[in-house]
């Protein structure tokens, strides 16, 4: 019987390997730009035709390569970045696997020109489908220029999977933008060569992330972002995240970086959504520029040939740290006093204090005082018994009164849990609840933390539980339904009750339940409010941690700045 196992031809090996790295033209551009950055380039110019399928050209002013290094660069697993297995966990460069150029040259026609800065002559190398065509000495500028033509010319099946030039261009723009954000000191230029060398993107060097974001999104978006930062031993997190009223349909607006490497990581994406849990709708996503600086020995970037996936040694710890850092940055600055203009009394103005005139007890009390620090508010009126119209610090604001009251109630209920002021209400007749086996197993893991939050739940059997008390917050609720809802929330989140995760999971459940309670108790829409009631409601709203959205993530306030109003009326 003949032998069946045999060695593959080197050409086929190269094409198979190329399939892991070179998915589309944007993949080529990513690898070439990363090489240019590792070569200490300060200006990188990218040219392309037909979405990169016909031509990709990347030139830089980096350190260049010697004739020998230029030739070795096209050998598979030839690299200057690492030399031993220990280096794999001490990566400080974007490239390190030594596969990119070999993979690209295996599926395209490649021309390379390079010269070291202190050398009189440069090197020209030409390779087609992995085969060397030319290797010459030439005169050329210092740095490196690589042209990649006719991508997948020798693999027509792969070429058939490419999308339209417009779609491929979109991926290229995304790649260049993702690299431009962390490397804001590098000048990046993207040119469409087929349209008279039209400049599509131009990112001159800037001094920081904010300026780069301004180049990408403009000032209007930058104004809606907040800085975040947090650090512990061996790890720091910083960046910009959008306020809850700026959201998008997809996660494409989120950029995640680990040691300045653009990455994808499901755990980090989940952490971002968890941080915005009660601030935005579940089907919306914030704008995020998240940077994690961490000891290279604590991560593994050698997960996939594209180097876009990263594994953390302490994944749960990083997950929780991201949540805490974003939540801390999003919290509005506490307002101790809110100035509300409702009338004149000599040279004084009325001011509403927290606890006075709350909609909860319908008592309105005004105190005559000097104007103190805090936002200046003037109530203008009510529209359709649904919305409050007010001027806040010179800007026009429209407030959803029901959503505003939801946020106020939710904020107070949540703080009661956070600060441990949880009162329980014993049931006159303890209730026995029977669950399906899967739900019972989930609930068993959370009885202890739930009991610390004011419940008194005891396991009675494989699937039965006895409820003797519930938090006063949920007084009047059906205790059996409450327990079932709570368990379903745990299952929906699907978070493991492991290290540093149990408390966060429990907090998420309580948030969901409190938001329902707040919704049921809040001022209904279609309610006429007095001027004093509107003043009190707005003053209380601005004292909450997050006045922008209700617990379900819907907007509470729509703001129109003086500049926006002026533009609406063609005054600017």
C-alpha cells in the first residue's frame, strides 16, 4: 500500500500561511505600516488603487535596511524583533513573527526599495508569487518603499472573495485610523492614486490623543467625550469615552489598544457595555478610545498571526478594572447647590436645596439666599405635560420629566445599597418558590451575596427555596416573581461567580431590578407640574451621578448650546 503522507511544496506552504495573515488589502497595509513604525518612521505615506486590489504602496522615512537584511526580510520567520522564546513575553514592537513580508510576497507582485540613512546606495528587490525576480543596488531616498501590486493574482479563488473597491477602501481607512490614534506623533497620509493622487486621510503629528481624535471626529464629538484614567501596580488604563447621550449602532466606533497595539478582545468589549449598563440602551454602543498599558509579561500577543488578539494573564481583574475606570470617569461632578431662577425677591434669587420640594412627597420649599456656585437654571415651562423646558447656564435644555424622575429614584435606591443602608421587610407568611433545575443551580451560587443585600433566602431542596424577607425597596412586589426575575437576570448576564466577578454580577442584577422599581414609582408622563415642582425635579436630577440618561439608557436631557441655536437661525 503506497505511503499517503508527504511534504507540501514550499510555494503551497507559503500560500497557506499567507491566507492567515493576508485577508484583504487592509491586512497588507496594516503589516507594512507597523513595520514602518517599528523602523522609527515619522512620516508614512500610503497610496492605493481600486481599494488596494491593484496597488498598495507604503513609503517611510525610517531607518531603512541593508542589502542583506532586505533580502532576509522576505524569508519566513526572519525578524529583528526577537531571538529567543523568552522574548515572546517581552514584546515591545508591533511586529515580531517574521511572517508578513513573506506572506505578502507569496500572493502578490512586490517591489521593495530601501536605503539606510548612513549608506550611499540602496537596494531594489522584486518578487512575484514568492519567486525572486531582481535584487539590485540602486540610488533611492533613505527609508523604505514597498509596492504591492495585483494582490492574489496567483490565487484567483481568494481574489474572488474580496468585496468591491469601495468596501475594501472602507477597511483601509479603518486600519489607518486605528494606527493613527496611538501613534499620534507619526504623520500618516493616505492617498487614492487612481484619482489624481487625491488625499483621503492626512494626520499630521500632534501632541496627544485628544488632538488626534479632533483630527478624526472634529470638535463637536470631542466635546462629548470624557477623560478616564486608573492605575494599579503593573497596569494603567486611560483614554476617552463618550457621554451616555452619544452612542452608535455598532461597536465599530470603539478602539481598544494594549501597549499601543490595536486589538480585539471580547472581555474588554463586555466590560465597556457593563460600564454603561444602566446608562444607555442595550442595543447602543458608546464611542471609546481605551488604552491599557501593561507589563508585556502579563499578556500573550502570540495568539494569532494577525496579532490582533491578546490574552491577559489576569483577564477578570482587567475586566473589572476597565468597568471601574469608565464608571468613575462618567460620574458627573457632584453638585452641592443648584441655582434655580423662579422669581425675584429684592436682589436675591430663589434656590432649591436637595430634599426640598421633591416630587416624592410633593412638598415645595424655597429658601432665599445669595447665588452660590453651581449651574444657573431658569425654568421656561412645560410642553404637552411631558417635557420641561429650561435654560441651564445659557443653554436651552428639554427634559423628559418621567425619565428624569426615574433617574432620581434609581440613584437614591442604588446608593442605599452601596452604602449598606438596606432595610429588610419580613414576609408575614414565608413563601416557597420552586424553580427549574438549571435556574436553581444558578441561584444557589448567589444566595449569600443576595442575603447581604436584604433578602432572606434559604435552600429547601434541589429546586425549592424559602423566602422569609425581601429588601424594603421591593415592598409590595410578589416575592416569588422577584426571585425568578433575579435568577433570569443572572442567567442573561452569564457571568461566572469567580474571582472579582460575583459582586459585579450581583450589582448588575440589583441595577436591573431597581430600574424596574424606579420606573413603576416614577412620575408618569402626561403629568402637569407646577413651576416649583419642575424646579425641584431638575435640581434633584442634576445632583445624581448620571443625569443624562434614565436607568434604561434612554436620554433624559436634550441640550442645545447658544452656538447651535445661532447656527439654526443663520446667525453664524
